[in-house]
């Protein structure tokens, strides 16, 4: 029974690390896109997550809004929380997600005696 719990914990940590590294890659990609747009426009350009999502796939953004407001029945969540997240810079949102999931997937600290067998 204990080995099953350890296996499940290791699997969940691996999935958390995978999500964290994907979010980290998205952080780098969106930061490079903003940097490229800044150089091309000769002015500071910071693209919000909502605009990136709008340009990438508008029907999924609309479906997400409808799902939150009508199907879940919590329009305040869309108006007060999610809209503020969508207005934040995309690299910042992906960076925070990466930090959270990489932290969740970290190894537990072991003391040096366990690590080196003294």
C-alpha cells in the first residue's frame, strides 16, 4: 500500500514538473515575442494574455467566458478575477504558473547524511 502511495506521489510530481516546464517554455516564447515587437515598433510593447489568446484562438476564449459566466453561473469570477488575469502580461502569467508547478514538483529536501550515507 505504501509503495502505491509513493508511486502516485512521484507520478503527480512528474506531471507537475512537466506542466511547469511547459509554462516556463511559454514564458520564454511570449517574452521573446514581446521583445521582438518592442524592437520592431521602437517602443515598449507588452502584450496581455487576453490579447495573445484572442489572436491565437478566439472561439476558445469566447467558450471559456461562456463556460464561466453561464454554465458555472459565477459571472463575478469572470468580471473580478479572470479579466484581471487576462489583462496581465502573458509572460508574467506563464511565469507565475511555471514557478507554482515547478515548486509543487520539487524534490523533498534530504539532509546530507541521507544523501551521502554517513
